[in-house]
C-alpha cells in the first residue's frame, strides 16, 4: 500500500510502509529515527522553466482578473455599494494576486507530483474553513507559509478534485496548532521557503497595477 504524504506532521502519515512525499517539506524536522519505519520516495518539485514561465504568468493574470471581477460583484452586493472594479483592485488587489499565485503553485505542485503515480490512500485535514481566514494581509503573509495552512489547501484539493481514497484527521483548532502571534507563524528557515511562491516556484511575478 502506497501512502501520499503532504505534511511533516506525523498525524498525517501512516504508521509505517511505503510513502510518497509531495515535497521535501514533508520530512523537515523529522529525524532518522522517526523516518526509519518508512520507505520514502519524494515527488519532484514543481518548477517553472523559462519556456513555461510566460504561460504561467498569463494564466495567473487571467485567474486574478476573473476572481477580481467576481469579487467586485459579490462585495458590492454584500455592502450594498456600486464601487468600480478599480476601487476593489486598489483595496484588495495585492492580497488577491498573492492568493492566486499561491493557489496556482499549490495546485500545480499537487498534480505535477502525482503525475503517473499510483496512490492508495492519503490523510487530509478536517477543520472548519473559517479558522483559516486571516485577520488581514499581514497575518495572511505569515499564515500561508505554515504547514497547517498548506495542509488545508492540499486537503481541499484531495477531497474535491482528486479521485483518491482519503481519511480525515481532525485538528481541534488552527489557533491551537499555531498558538503564537502572527509574526512568529513562519516555519523555521529553510522550511518556510518551501511555501514561499517566489522561491518554491522560481517565478518572479508582476504586481497588479490598477487599470480599470
């Protein structure tokens, strides 16, 4: 039986056997003794070649614009306003663009890692979605570098888009899991770099400029 692992948290690992790690971050801070019961194979990291970089940036820009348009309608409806897309671009554009970059990276990391691989099972995170909503941009900038946030994203992909058998692991609270202030959420160097889109995907992406 071959088990997919998407976190270094051993609660999301089997007790022993063949494991396929989605990335190097899945074994950071785990010593040889903890890894000894496993036969480990690691997926190749999702990286962007020069020929692919332009296509990826164009795809991210397209996703960003579609999301911004949808959010403009939703936010105006919720707040009973009629602000332009330019207004919302200025207000939430930086966060939204970063979010699109990160999700694009995690999505491609997952599917690139699983290409041509036979997986029998995976453990995913069971926790309320609202616990992963940051208080603001600063908290989000720290939160997306944590394993628990990324495990939540990979769990959503597995549960909703991947045809894989899975087992849910309940974590009482993201706040208990990350019980430190927002500015100390980041994983110790160099682990946190695995979750930084600018480093992990080797892409330098433009900052969205208000145009409309």
